């Protein structure tokens, strides 16, 4: 056996194959850096970790455009007193790959802060590296209000902020029977754990709950299960490309007619790609491109100039606000004092594209919009809810 | 009835994914890890064609041609040099799949693409409404199996391929151009991948990592199948049924694990494949 392996290893074609594969894998795994500033301001390097491969890669373009627009804006306005440059790393699809990416950014490249655009389990892995170096981390994911650390602020909504308003709204319209369906990981489960008692307290009932693993390609039997439970509302909490697959299959299935869909993880860009399959999906979010106002128009123009071909969405908005928030905190705390930057992040209150954006208890505090998708994938705003304090369940050690 | 349709639909999808893989493995002994890449080439070709005003079915044909041409290039540049070296073909086709993913990312970006099904709405099957397009996919899967069976069993081409499959040296000795048969088989396998990619496009997320979540079960099926078409069908029926029935009656979170477990047990019992017959 070892002789055979040696013979295989000694062939030129083997070397060529290995070299080609490693070259490609290397190109895929490496990120890229914006060029260093040439002006008189000092440089502040921000590590950006996001999924450029795997199921979450569907959010990558919007996130990158938001970050680029944010960097352009803070540098043009000299917000931080330093020139922001970014250093991008691919988070891959699991905890090991994101640990490698964050270790590279923090230990090798020496970034001053990390902007994380990854789901909860990957955020925990990345923050383990960042926390030990006292590096500020600005995250998209809030977990479900249970990922907490002294160096971490989360800009995404926690479940009570995002989910409860849509529950109240639809129950108020007589949609009382709900089915909860999600991907098999912590965020959907924690979201349901918060939504279910609230639904029951408002007079609703849960007619079923089930989960599928991440990476499911055929949801036909799940749709059958949901339809057979006869809900008024199907609360679908599946992430990334899986969400696209589920929504396509749901929309194509005639049995689902008459069941309202709620999907709080569906970005507008993805909804546009779904087209008619997105028709009728309810969502709640801190941002929709259809929010009217001059500042939102400016934001949409900025992310388009930054290379976003699809509609501006929550992912572009959050990534933009990550940079804006960090720049304001660096201005307050100074670019060499991480502890002061972290403290300043916790006291953030600023004007954003759709109104006031603030950080309370290290989590976001902002209005929530309820909206329904049309046949073109665009969302029409139905209601704006006031900001709600984040309900957290942080472990004691954090 | 609903459950039966879900099971048949899952089997049909699996068959469409597996056939191209099975053709390449069965005749060439090549485990084509670039199969999902060729499916992605197919679906992106179909997306591009429909964006240029082609009908869905014309786009499906274009997908087959596009993937077949990509397969021709890959066979000529890489795979041809690696026949009879299974470990190296695995590594090489994995590298090719990465190249395809990166090329599609550069060309189209990470965002999802749209491919609208030619049929919307429901059809009634014995009084049970079911998505019409899924029924079409099931019918196409059945037609592909039947066509392939007829081709292999009753045509001169099929006879030639079977001869190359069973004894290359003998085939060469009687004047068969083995290299041409190999290249053609690889191209046909890739074209079938493209066909599957385009057909499943309206039901799946279309991005550069297209079909990755479909292919794990497909690889199990093709390894379980052995060298016969009947084995491929049997493997798809077993794995597709288990996937759906376990998900329905137990916990879908564990259905993939159960599918793998059953495949391992069957491979232990019948290591040469489901339809292998003792000599």
C-alpha cells in the first residue's frame, strides 16, 4: 500500500494536480486588502470576516458593498481621525475555517478591530480569538441575544426586537395558528423559544414545530407537514441559500395557498432573485430599501456606487453601519486604545440611513419595519415599530 | 398519496443528479467530484439563455451543450491523462470543481440567480394536487432511465460501451477506439450533469456552490449502485425513500445520518453493488 502511494506521489501528474488544487484553494481561501492610505492621516486597519463560500455567501456581495460604502464615507468625512482600510478574510462555512480567518487577521495582519458578518456559531469561534487580544468585534449576528462578550457589540436585531412585532401584527389580523419551521441550529431554536410564549400570551397557538439540517435540498416533506397542520402562518427561519431553496419550493406548491409566510432572514437582494416566488412573504427588519427619506436615498446611491448590483438590503445596511459605528467609536476612544473604543461602541447613538441608530447593552436599538414582498421581490412597508430594549440571555461568564 | 408523491419526487431528483455520475463512474472508473461544478455550468448556461429571451426548454438544451463542451475541454486537458488512476482523478476533479466555482463567482458574483419554471400551478394526481413542475421532473427522470437502458441494451453504441467497460484491451484489439469512447462517455456524463442542473434550477438556490447539498446522497447512491443501471435506480429508490420517510415519521434532522448508515450497511452486505451477481 505504501509503495502504491509512493508511486502515485512520485508522478509528475500528481504534483500538477496537487499544485493546481492548492493554488485554487489558496486563491479561494485568501481575502484581499484595500490599499494603504497615502495621506497624512494614520491608518486604521479593520478586519472583515464574512462567508465568501458556503450557504452564507449569498449575503457576501451586499455586505462587501456596505462595508466599501461605509469606508468611503468615513474616510471622505474624516470621521475617525484616521484612514480606514479593510483586510477581508473568507470565513468559510464552519467554526474551524473562521478561527483560521480571524487568527490570520488578528495575529498575523494585526488588524485593530474586526467586523464579523457570520452566523452565531462562527461568531463565537472568531470572538474567542479576538477576545483574548482585546480586539473590538462588531457583529451582524446577535445569536439570539445570548452571544455576549466584553469586546463584542451586535448590530443585528435580537429575537424579541425582530420577531415579536410581526407576531403582534399578524395575530392582530386574526392569524392565530402558527407553525414554526427552522434550520437546525441555535438561532432559530432560540427565536422560537422567545416567540412561542409571546404568541400564546397574545391569544395565538402553535400548531407545529420542526427543523431540518443546514444544507437541505428538498423541503417537499416539510411543506407537507406544515400544510397538514393547517396553520394560518408559517414562520420559516432558514438561512442563506437554503432559504432560497425553501421559498422557491414553497411558492411552487399549490397546497400552501392561503398560508401566510413570515421570513425574517430573507434579504431584499435575495427576495429580488426569488421574484414571483417571494410574493406575499412577510418580513421584519431594521432596514428596507423602500423606507422613504433623503438619507436612505443617499445610502442606496452609495452602496450602488460601491458595486452592489441588486437592491440595497439589511445586509448592506448593517455592514455600512458597522463601519460608521466603529469610526465614531475610534474618534471617541482613540485609535490605539482598544478598551476605550469598546467602551465608546457601547454608547453609540447616531443618525443612520433610516433614522437614529443606537447601541444598548451592547446590542442594537432601532426601529423595526414590518413589510410584505410583492411579485417583483420588492417590499412594501406595512408598519414601523418603536425600538424595543433587547431581551438578553447572556451566560454569566460573559 | 401526498407522501407517495413526495417519495417519488425525491427519487426522481436523485436519479437526475446521479445518472451523469453513474455513467462516468461505471464506464470510466472516474469518481467525478466536479459533477456539481458541471451542474452549475448547466444551470448558469440556462439562466444566461433565458435572460437572452430563450424559452426554458431551449435553455435546458443549451445547458446540456454548455456542460458537455466544458466536459470536453476538461477531459482533453486533465482527465484523459489520469484514467486508471482513481486517486488522482478524485484530486483533479475536486480541483476542477473549485476552478468552476471561482470562475462562476468571478463571472456572476455570489448572488442568487433566477430561473423560472415553465409550469406553475398544480396538477391533480388521483385527486391530490401536486406542483406540476415536480411531476414533469419525475417524468423526465423516468424517461432518462428508460432511454439509457434502451441505449445500453439494444444499440451498437451500448454494446461498444459495455465492451470497453468489461475489457478495454479486448475492445482495442477488435478495433474499437477506446479513447474516443472514453471521451464521449465523459462528455455525455457532463452533459447529463448540465441537464440535471438546469432541470432542478427552478427548485434550488442558484449560486456558484450550486447543488452541493444534493450531491452527498448522490455519491452514496452511485457507490451503492455498482455497475448496472438497475443498481442506480435501486439505490436511488432506497436512499430517496429513506430520506423522505424517516423525515416524515421521525426527525428530519437525523434522516441524512440514517441514509448514510443504511448505505454503509448495504455496502457491507453487497460490496460490489446492489445488482452484482456472484459468478
